[in-house]
C-alpha cells in the first residue's frame, strides 16, 4: 500500500480509483493502516 502514498506538505494521502471522492480521516494517534479493511472492501465491491 505504501507505494500509493502521496505527500503534500504535512498531509499524507492515497489517491486511487475513479468516481466520486471519498475522504477518510483518522483521529488522534490513528494511522493510514487503520483503513486497510475499508480499502479492501471498496476494491472488491466497486472494482476500485
């Protein structure tokens, strides 16, 4: 997954797929890895 990681200033994000934008924000002490299950589910159910 880290190959998709992009950085812009202090922000780190993943840009993937087509269609409407979906923004997932983690809370304090969270990490991008908290969303691995959501990424897998989106990929399998939407072809993302």
